[in-house]
C-alpha cells in the first residue's frame, strides 16, 4: 500500500489554493520544510511570510491579514501553533470570528524521536473547546489536501491536524469529503469503530481481524471532530449498540470524549476508548511508539472484545 | 499648524473625557485611568489622522485602528460614537447584559468600528502588522495604527511584533504607547521596569517619536512624522498622565480599573464641564 505523510497533503493543498485563490497567504514559524508550507513558498514567494520562531506573533499577524480580507494559513507543529498560542487563537481567531486557518503538523505520538515536547497529544481537546472553531483530523495525505482546500471556503477559524510520518493512503481523489460529514468505510452490525487521523487505517485492519473472528464491525472515518457528525454517531449507537473510539491523542477531551458526549445525551450504549492514557510519549520510532502506547489494530480488537462484553 | 483644528480637537477630547466618566459612572465598573490618558490620542486619530468612514465601517480603503490595550475601550467607544459609528445613547449600555459594548472590545458583538477583539494584552501590534502586510501586498496606501499601554510592553509578544514590523519594513504601521507610567499594581518601573522605552524601540529598528501625549499639536505633528517615515515602522511614545482631566484620578494607579461612584462622577463631570 502506498504510504505518504499527511503533511505532504497540506503542502499540496496550499499550492492548489495558491493557484486558485489570490487572497490565500501562508505564514510559517521557521518550520516551512517540516510543515511543507515550503511548497507554497516556492511557488508563491510574495504571498509567503516567514515569521521567525514567534508563534504568538504569527497567529495575531494572521488576524490582521484576515481583517484586511486575506485568507491566512498559519503553519507550525501542533504543539506550538495550537498549544503555545492558545490565548492568541482564542481572542484573535475564535472570539474575533476571523478567517484564520491553522495548520498543525507533527501531531500525535508518531512524530517519533523528537520526543514528548514535540508530540502534540492535547491539541484536539484545546481546539475543540473554543467557540467558532472547527477541527479537522484527516486520515491520509489525500484527505489532508482536501481538508486544507475545504478550510479556505469555511467562514471563521479552522484547525487542521496532521502528521510527520508516512502513513498508508486509504482514500482516493474521488472519495467524497465534506467537513462535518463522517465517512462510512465499512458496514457492520456488532459494533462501530470511530477513528480519526492515522488511526483510521488501524481501525480498518482491526475490522479485518474481527471479521475473521466472526465479528462484524462498522468503521467510521470521523475526520471532522467539530462540528461532529452527530447523526453518524447516533445511527452507529442505535444500529450496532457498541462503540470503540480510536485516536492518536489523550483520552481526555479528544475524539472519544466528543463521541461520548453525543452518546450519553442521545442513545447511551457502551463505549471503549483507545488513545493515550493520560501520559506523555517518549523518543522512539513511530511504529515502536504506536506499539508501546497501545495504538495498534490489536489494541482496537481488544477494546472491541471489552465493549462487546458490556453490550446488552 | 492649523490652530482652528487644534481647538476643535481639544473640544472633542474634552467631550470624550466627559463621555468616558458618564459611561463608567453608569456602568459601575471599568477602566477610567487609561481611557482618560489616551483621550487626546483618540480625538486626534478619529477626527484628523485616520482615513475612515463611520457610515461605512468596512470601507475597503480605510486605515485600521487596533486597540491593543483593550481595557481602555470606554475611550474607543466614546470616540466611535462621537464619530457617528453608532448612536451616542448606546454608550450608557457599557458593560450591561445584552450590550454591544462589552467590558473589553468584542468583534463578535458586531459593534461598528471594532476591527478585532482585544482585552488579553500584547496582541494588537501583531494584528496591525498583519493588516499592514496585507495592505502592502495589495499595493494599497492604507495604514495600520495600534495603541498600546506602557505596562503592556511587558508582554513578550509586543517585542516579537516589533521585530516583525521592522523586518518587513512596515512604514505603514504606527504604534502609539500611552506612557502614563502606571499599571494595576503601581508604577511600571516597580512592577517590571520597561525603561528605557525610546532606546528599546530604536534598537528594534523603529522610528521613535517622543511627545507630550496631551498636547494635540504635538500629537498631530507626530502622526505626520510617522507618515513620512520610509522603510521603517514608527512608534509614538506619548508621555501622558493617567486619569488626565479629573483632579482626583490624575496619576493614581488606584484609578486603573475602578469606576467612580455617584458623587465622584458628579464631581468629575463638573470639572470636565469647566
């Protein structure tokens, strides 16, 4: 299976936007090569702005671009562009309702050897809690390109989360992508696995393993965390009666929390969550880390076994 | 200098001070000290310096004004209303439930003339830079102005923005520091020394203009000098008196964030009427 980093999809999306929309500008905080903002820089140097290692200034500068009618994309690692700058994002983007598009690369534990300071595991929680903010976690490079392009057409701030590691490409150019509308990847009746980001691939392989055991799992790619596709979650709960959520993020406040908020209010069914268990990662290769911190298909299978036991 | 214009602006500044006290007296909370110290700057900006159209707040040729020290919004609200952005009656809704005049400026509430929400300090100069960069990109002759407090200069982001403006040679950016030397906890020098101001801005590559922030002639001349600056951003360090215009509030840190009671409001308004 072809592998490609989601950040490449971000760079490709920016270039496509640059070609089609003269109002798009890109800002980056000394990580243009890593975030792939460099792809835009090379084609549209006049519309690319190097902001130095000053992420707070970058967010507020983007607010200025936005109020002057531009569509600014700010790019850095997720920990810096969403974490370090949270108050700037809150006041200048969220509370001002301005068209700032935040591209967070190097999210999740799959960042690898750089270690915990660079592995964003809290960014979904701190972004989705902000009013007016939309949060997208695409599953592969193609979907990241589509999300990047779609975000330019959305009014108000959008946070798009992607990663460093090359991950399987599981969608195609003509796979539908609509912000806020979940993609059903596998039909199933015993339980539903709801995943985002690179965990969608793990959910698919977990589904195959479960199938061999005679268990029919529905798989949903929940690429938009906010606004969450409530209907998809409610249908999954009503029709399959058990849910497993999977994310490369802390269990507190992320996809699992967002899904559970819908479940408890609409259609209480057992939920098991796969994610980071209130701890930091460490240095190591991406694959080693995913194994050690239980973010592999076998961990999803184990969660499925648990949730089915609880299912009435 | 046009003597008549100066006199008109002085009348406007006095009116703004009157409105500020009236609003704060009615609201029962808020920030008079910095609102009063920057009243002359507000008057100069909105009645002489800024290219703007109160009847068309989103005018695509307008200059933008960013209030970085959001807590002095009574001053901004007063000047916006006086300019005709919204009816003056609305000033009396300051800080009340359902009002568009929140305790700190809210872009979301849609009050005409508010470019961006503020209140958390240190962000405004960056916003002005972003607008100025966009103006340059569009080859538009528009300018971006930003009012900061001197205590606010303790925020690191201000100096990030100071670097950015100089790096991109944003001569269409004009910062104004309301240098009243006081912040909530007392003298800026004691809370966290930010001096020497002029030398710091110069070292960051700015054109520095030092003035008496209550002399309208000096204020107008400073804005003209800023417009003439080529290749670098300008900052006007306006030496001011916190609480200016109300005898018992002048140079008192205690009046940073406290509204006058009924009696104090009456006394202050009486002083401002004279």
